[in-house]
C-alpha cells in the first residue's frame, strides 16, 4: 500500500492543490466530475505547442510527421493501457459523450423497427439520451434494466428482458452516483449468447481499475481523458476491429476519406474512418502523459489506496445521525471511490454551499442521472469522490465540516 510519504509526493505534482479557497486549503472531493492534472500533463501542453505543433496526417514536412508520430504513439499507449488487440481499435473522440453518440449513430442501420436497446436505471444522461433518440429515429424500443433499493442491477430481470430482439446493451462499468461496480462480464456474456452487442461506459472505471478489453470481450468501451488526470476535450472509443469495419462513419469530412469524387467518395480504413477533421492533437498528446502518470503509480496501487479511503469515509459518515448512503455493495458488486448521500431532510445544496465555504468541493444535485434520483425519490444528492491525491485527513475535515453544517442548518430550521 502507498505510504503517506508517497501520497505527499503525488500531491506535490498537482499545483492546484496548493490553491486557497476562501482562505481555506482546497479539499477536492469532486473527482468523479473531473480530476485535477499533474505537472507532467500541464507541462506537456506547453511542450507540444513549443516543440511539435503542426497538423497531422497531411503534410510531408518535418513537424507534421513529428506530430503524427506523437499521436499515433499515444494510440499505441492507449491500446496497451486497456489491453486491446489492435491499434486500429482505438478511436480518438472528444469524450465519453461523443463516443456513445458515435456508436449510437454508427450502428443505427443495424437497428430496425421493433428492435430493442437495453440500458440500466443507473445510467448517466449521456448513456440515456442518445439511445432515446435512436429509438425515435428507428422506431425501436428502449428497455430499462431495473435496480433494487441498494442500487444493484437486478440480474434476474436483466435475463428476462434480454432476447433475440435486443440489438445492443449499454451500461456503465461503475455508476457515477452509486460507485457500484457492475458485473459487466456476466452482462457481456449473456448479451453475446443472444447475439447483442455491448457498450460499456467506463468513464468512472478507467482511472480506478485495470482494464483488459480482450479478456472482457466487450464490443465497445468508452471513457474521457479529463476523469483520468488528462485534459478535457479528449476521449476514447474502443471498438472491436471486425465490428468497426462493418459500421458507418459518424462524421464526414477531411481525414476520414480515401478518395473524394463528386460521383462517389470512399472512406479511409479504421480508425481514421471515425476521425473526421483535425483532431484535438494537443489533447491526445497530453492524454499520453496522463497514462504515464497513472502507470508510474500503478493502477493496483491506486485501487488499493482508494479502497481504503472509501472504507474509512463510509465508516466515518455512518457515525452521522440521519445519514443515508445510496448504493450498498454486496459480494459480487463492490464499491469504487464514489459515495453519494443525503442527511435526512437537509437540502443537498445547503450542505454543498456550507462545505464550499469551508474549502471543500463536492458535487450536489441530480449528478447527471435524473432517472436514478427519481428512483430514490430525491431532488438531489451530495456526492464525494476520491482520486489518488486525497487523504484520510481530508475525510476527517469533511466529517467535522458536515457536523458544523448540520448544526448551522438545524439552528435556522
Ligand atoms: C462523466 C460521465 C459521462 C460523460 O462524460 P463526458 O466527459 O462529460 O463526456 C458519462 N458516463 C459516466 C458514467 C460519467 O461519469
């Protein structure tokens, strides 16, 4: 397990952690929304524009070749990071949302009237709305896999919902609200038995768990750079080679074509078929540095440390009267570094504003998952989410601040 000294060294790599918030030290517990960036990522942006900047894949000149090689090396790095089989299975997008939209629209022709798309009740809006739109366009049917009161996917109901009519199952690896790790291996195998494709929304998993695309045997896996210590505006779509070859491009224009003629245009091969226009070259370059950062610490170490943080935080939070923590894990479902809760009738926004004044950044509200809020019959939740730079002392400070907030709000009640 990483020592206090290790964590201190890691924290030193994040300049923003030294910022003062209303004269208080920053306690950043909103990592599920976006993580901060270590120095090597921040500096890589400067390095890119100072040393490499040029457009990619187009010209023969020195810098263009250098830029092209740089981003193709990141493609290889991502491939290795998630244990994909081929470089061409890695597609650069602007984030999880774009990756899901890309797949939804690219497989549209495979979805006919009356076909079914399965998602779960705990999805982020970006894994709901694109599918609703595809269902409208194709006259297909969106089915929702129910969850139980502990926020766990009901696998029996999943089995009764999935059928030969199901064309794709799209669920999150880890819920951005509940932090529960879904049994995606089981879901993938079951879907494949019935001939359905599976997309896994890995936005909350990629910086916490070791991933292996080949072992998972998943058809599509998507995530964002900014939740894994990288920049905003860059994300990944992993897709199985033989499927990517068969499905349509999502956007059309430069970079994605082989031959353009007014009579007939032919498309480039994968992955370029899905990367129309000038990509976020600097973002891709810096994503490579974010992966270097994670690899240097090691995902096993990260996972181990964050698990201890979560265990400690849950223990402390449970000492508070009238707290309700959403999403209880059991044997097959474990909890990742996200905890969402409410304090009896106190409004999450009131708690959030007081915590903010004390220097603590948490997320409050719908958490981009309104159907899940409706399921639990609440107007919002308070979410804390950890990453590798958080500490046990920060959890103690949060605990004491929550006690303060509760007292204040009770007083004014
Ligand atoms: C953040 C998040 C998304 C959306 O990611 P963007 O980077 O905003 O595109 C989708 N799903 C989950 C589970 C998320 O946590």
